[in-house]
C-alpha cells in the first residue's frame, strides 16, 4: 500500500503503460481518475480496477484541448477529494524521414506530447500547492535523450518534456511539488506501431531491438509502472528534476 490515501489523475490511461500504471496505483491504495479520449477502453480500465476493490473514475479527455484538461483537473480533484499526483502519460507517436515528414504530424506530436503536459500542469499546480504539495510525473522517452533515424519529430517532442520537467522542478520545489519524468525505451505496446512500420515491420523491429538493447528484448508496461508508483509515493520525496531512463541498457 505504497500509495494509501493518495489521489491521482492519469492521462492516456485507456491502455498500455497508462492502464497498467493506473491499475497498479489503485492496487497500492490510491484513488485514481482514468483520463483518455477512448471511452470504451477507459471505462474498461476503471471496471477492472473496481473489480479488484480499487477506487477509480473515468473522464473522457482530449488532451489537445485546454478546456478538456482544465475540466479533468478541476472535476477530477473534486471526485477524488483533492489531488496528490498528476501522471501526464498521454502521448502520440509518428515516425518518418525529416524531408518527408508532414507538418500536421509535427504539430500533432507537439500538441499531444509537451503541450498537454504544460496545460494539465498549469491547471493542477494551484490545487497541488493548496494541498501542501505533491508529485507531477511526465511521460518522456528514451527518444527524448537519445535520438535515432526517423524519430526527429518524436525526439523533439519528448526532449521538450525532459527540458520542461527539469526547469519546472526548480520552479515548483519551494511549493513542495516534485516534478520528474520517465523515459522508457522499447516497450511492447501498440503505441510504437508507427515506428515499427517505419522500420519495415515487426520482424525487422525485433531484429533491431536484439541488436541495440543489451538485454536483447523489449520491455513491458509492467516494467514501467512501478517506477511511476515510486515517484508518486513518499519514498521519493527527495527526488525531483530527474529524467529516469528504463530501456534495458541502451542509454
């Protein structure tokens, strides 16, 4: 029960790392708001948490819209009776050679990845500050600290999150609000399908993973969620401004 009594909002929690993390947070004692644009899978995440005795609510949220994020933070905190943790997990992935990359895809990555973190945090900070502090966790990526072919736009969007996290940690430290980000490497979820397509398909991608990852395999959402729980817990109260890489040894 590492998070007993904690209240958390998780964006992009209808599947993948977000869903697994929301479930683990609830298992560890937190009350959770599951936010996602995918209503069916978001409600399914909530149902699975409740079936195991956890506390969870679903809120449909389009993270590219400030109005949705403001409503999520405000109403979410009301449902939970306060707020201790914000996990900005929602993200988008697009891959391609820079000379062929569409501006619309670049704009989408910037809107979903760094801008949604900024907007959610903008509205969460007053609530966290009034509550005496808390933990903000942003989902970055190995691509945000180590680029690669076809990942220029994605790396730019995730690198922005890393820089934002570090600057914000210094700004919010006097308010007892910690800010960290998690940087996963290759994690086996449908999220990475655009990169897999760019690499020539699943077989080619798995071959590359075996070549570049010292552990010789992709990770799983279950291997990322515990780090997020740690950052949300009182066990990490002296940690802020960190970009924590979980990548099987690549970096």
